C-alpha cells in the first residue's frame, strides 16, 4: 500500500502539478492540447471517468482518494480554478465526500474579488 497510496506532496506542490495540466494560459502546461482534451472526455460514455480523472459535462476534472487516516480531493475547474483538499481523516459517512466537495465550492462561490494570478 505504501508504494501507491502514500502522500506525494503537500497542497501547494499538488496545485503546482494541477497548474501544469489545467489548459489555462497562466502557467505553461506539460501536456499538449490534444492530450488535455483527452483528460476531459469520458472514456466510456456515461461513466463520468477519463484517464484517471472524474469528469462532468461542465468540463471540470477531479480525483478523489482515501485510505485509513487520509482523504484527498483535487480539481481543475472549467472556470480556471484549481484546488486541493487534503485531510488527515477518513470518514465512513456516505455523505462525507459530497459535503467536502460542497465546502470547497461554497468557498469559491463566496469570494467576489480574486487577486491577480501570476505564474510561479
């Protein structure tokens, strides 16, 4: 389990990876536009899944994972926001993932004035 399920970075480092595969012009992507389009297209129609990412009709891409004692969720939104949520807990509550997702979207929707973004 350690080889495939261990932490690979902190939230800032994970965001730096997302910035390189989000298709936004601020930070150059490491993948070609054709490859990025493949990441956003369902592999099997109706599955909501594409090449390691969950996808939806809004063109958002995300991945969720958990192991005992940890939970991770990250997302590249069609609106140009990338976010990472890491927790040192794992819940057996069936609504936990939905509530975590709604928490982040609620925060994003509550902010009216975002600072200018610069490449880092």
